[in-house]
């Protein structure tokens, strides 16, 4: 079945969507990237060009390989072009109204066999599946940032997903070089249920003035051998994404350890979403501001 899969749609070409499109194209799939308008499409292509350019510069890809990958990538602003996609991965911002719009369209447009996957990091996959008339063909396929690099792909199953759909998506994840782990649809799934509260705890230490952002990040890096500290990681994955995950954990469990740090919420209110917004714990700040609780 998976052997017959040729065409993969990716809806939303932000940081994650562009990375996901790259991963599928590099694995030999024809990928159709969809964005809402031409400006967003151009930005998405920009992410892809930069990432492929970096791989060439590092000698990880030859010019010929890059050209072959680029030939497998097409771009459109029309979801109608996804009619014959075998798998569509949605990677639009984390708002249920946007997911409703996208999944409503995909359900109407895509052939009945098309499997629909969401890269959501904070919303319920079961609820997203219920927006369609084919919930048995909807699962989560959750990538980690940067998608071309991080090996894990969570395959999120639901009470309505069929075993066949889960098997196919798991097989697809292997085909693109990821390590799939099947997890249930609970807030944060597995990786974010562990990672994001840890980031949140680092924000709490920072806003209480226990240590500087550099001291917090260096401590964790050197203590646990991680490639980057929690505040740098928050900037990279998006402070808005971290808050969204904390809020779903809170909603689901009402456990005080899942209460979002006030500074996390204030930064989101201010539009300081991290690297993508040019403002975060490090982004746009050479000097760390003194926390004022
Ligand atoms: N796109 C593509 N490739 C990238 C990249 C990007 N954005 N950023 C880095 N890379 C590649 C580099 O090209 C390099 O490739 P190579 O080994 O083949 O030469 C490799 O990654 C290492 O990059 P660098 O040498 O430039 O830099 P580092 O060694 O500092 O690594 C990092 C950068 C890979 C981001 C590393 O710091 C890291 O692994 N950080 C932790 C990331 C992490 O924990 N992600 C999970 C976040 S949680 C999440 O995403 C879930 C969501 O739902 C919130």
C-alpha cells in the first residue's frame, strides 16, 4: 500500500511545514506545498531554499540531488490541487478554527482514500478527525523542530483511527527516515508532555531571577548533555507553541505543575514568539533584560 504512495501534500509552509515538505521530497516523494497566498508561499519556498542550500554548502547534498529534490516539489495556493494526494500533512498554526477550515476543505477535495495527518503539537487529534467525514483516515504525524534533523515522529492514534491508517503512516514515517512512535491522543502526546513543562520550569526560574538565561541554558546543556538549553529551545520551537501546549496540559489535567509561567503568557501577549518573530528570550536581545516580576 505505502509502496503505491507517490504524492504527498503539505498544507502550511511555515518553519515546520517547510521542513516536513523537505523531508518527504528528500525521501523521493512528489510533494505539493500549499499556502494561503503568494506571499506565504514565497516565505515557505524561502525556508526550503535556505535549508537545501545549507545541506549543499555542508556537502550533505550534491547540486544534482538538490535539483532532483526541487523537481519533486511543487507549490500552490489552491487546496483544490490536492485531489489526488495519497497523504496530506497539515501544518498550519495551532488554532482550531484554522484546522476546521483546512480539514473541511481536505475532506471535500481529496479522494476518499487520502489519509489526512495533522502535525498539531497541542490540539486534540480526535477533535480534528471529527471535523471530517473520514475520521478513520485521520491521525497525528508530529514532527520535531528542525524537522529535517530530528529523528522522532509521533504517530498519534485516536479512538476513531483505523489500524490500517496507523500502520500506513508509521510505514511512511520509516520511509522518510524517521523513528516512529505510536502514542495516544492525550495533551502533549509524549514528547511535548515532558519537554514543554521542562521549558516552562526554566522560564519560572528565569522570571524569579534565580539565574540568567545563559546560566540556565548552560547548566542544562552541561549537566544533561543536551544540544541546547530550554530557553534557547523555547525561542526555536516558538514561545506561542510552548504556551499552547502548557494550556492544553492544564485544561486536560488541572494540575498546578502545568500552570504556564506568567512570563510565557506575557511574551505571547506581546508577540514575542521567539526566533520566528525576531523577539524572544534571545532573539532580538543582545542583552538579557533584567526580569521584573
Ligand atoms: N533545518 C535543516 N537543517 C538544520 C536546521 C534547520 N533549521 N538547523 C540545523 N540543521 C542541521 C545542520 O545543517 C546540521 O546538519 P549536519 O549535521 O548534517 O551538518 C545539523 O542540523 C546540526 O546543526 P548545526 O551544526 O548548525 O548546529 P547544532 O549542532 O547547534 O544543532 C540543532 C542545531 C539540530 C537545532 C541542535 O541544537 C538540536 O538538536 N537542538 C534541540 C532541538 C530539539 O530539541 N527539538 C525538539 C523541540 S520540541 C518540538 O519541536 C515539538 C513541537 O511540537 C513544539
